[in-house]
């Protein structure tokens, strides 16, 4: 029987021979204590409102599971895209995060060889862009001021590359889970052509760097990704994570033919306080029935990290996939 780590790697490898379906994030152990993550997102404390390092207003109400940026015409960082350099102050990660890695290194050392170590990098290039301006201004700027947007994206890309360099130099995890949501449940937030013009090559630059350092690229985007799934494979994404069931996952798997693994499929609608065991198991059974025989597929809820909001949900998801593996593979 393969370890969780071995089985995951065999699942995502072209021509690999897994002995069962991987289960959610169970092959991974996130590395806690990363000082860059703390520096960039440490202001996100439940029950508080604050400004992040870029100057974006962040609200984290007591009754919500996560913090959210509140960007309005009045408080947006960039008041005029043509003069964006007058407003944007890029956080100096190297000056503030070169020290303080001892806790993270100790936590990584305790993971062992049976699991994949992982670092989570939230707020991707597009997300950072629309946290500096309203959604309306961001999307309109693609059309009205493409040169300025390209310049700003270059700066954000360099910032994110520096983030990755600090992670690689100090921790060198097996994988980086890189977040950037590009769409809604049913469509991209821009045309595929606009996405390719502004985001494809910046992400290729980032993921080329990770591959050059032998790090797996897992890209989280719980969005409708069908129009750009080929592009995601082309820029070097090893695992497209968070795939919503509104995507035709069977078609995408056949189309990709092993060039990129797919992870997700379990609808987050079951992550509710009042969700019963039968409803949760029924959704997981649907996923296993529809996608369980696809190669290079990892069933999981569509979130960009381990676990669920309501604690009783995740163990049931895991148990149902384990039951499937036992019945189908004898493992």
C-alpha cells in the first residue's frame, strides 16, 4: 500500500499508478509559522477591522468564517489608474521577513517523509489588483488603461516572486498552494482573451521559478475555469485545485489527458451547520460516481485549504472516500 504522499504523486504523474483515490488534502501537511504569511495577512483577526500592508480595508466580522476586503470608491487605494504609482506602496518583504523562520523550520522538520509539506500563498495577482481598486474600476481598466494595468501587474508579479523566493530559500516546501480566483460559479470575470493578455505570462514566470526549484504548483481557483484550463496546464500548473462542479470535469479530464491533475468537485453547499450526514455522504457519492474513475483526479471540497468551515463536515467527506477506496480498491 502506498503512503498518502506516494499515492498523491502517482495520481498527478502522467502514467502514474496510484492504488486508490487521494483524499482531499490528507497527503499534505501545511507548514505553520511562515513569517511572510504572518506579515502579509496577520492583520486578519476575527472581530476586527484593519488595513493590510497595501492599504486595503479588511473586515473580519465575528460571525463570518473569513476576512474580506471592503473596497469602495472612497477608500480604494488607487484613485486614478493613470497615476497608480502615486498611490501604491509595495510592501518590502525581504526587509521585513528575512528573519524569524525558526518556528516554521521546526514545524516542517516534524512533518516527516510520509506527507508532502505545503505552504499556502493567498491573494494572487488578479485578487491583489482588485483589492487596490473596486471590481468595476479594475475590469474597466483592462479596456481603458491597458498599459498602466500591465505595469501594475508587473509590480505585483515581482512582489509575488519575491514572496516565493523567501519561501523557497528558507523552507523549500514540496508544494505551494497559490490562490487566485478568476471567475464566478458559471463564468470567468473577464474574457479568456483578456485573461491571456494580462495574466498568463506573469503566472508562467512565477510557476517556471517554482518548477526550477522542484516545487509542485497547486493553483487554487474555485471558479468556472473551462475557457482557460488549457492555459493553466500550459503555464505549468501541476494540480488545478478547487474545481467547482459547474465545470464539466469529465470533459476537462479527457481534454487534458494527464497534462494537469484536477482536484475538487465536492460542492461547498454541504458545508453548513444544519447539513446532515446523509446529505453530505450523498454529495460525496455523486462526486465519486461521476468522477471517481477519472485518472489524475483528487476528490475534495472546493476550498483553497484543508478542512471545512463546520467541523462535522470534513470527517464525513473523508470517511465516504475511504469507504469507496476500500470497496473499489481493497485499500
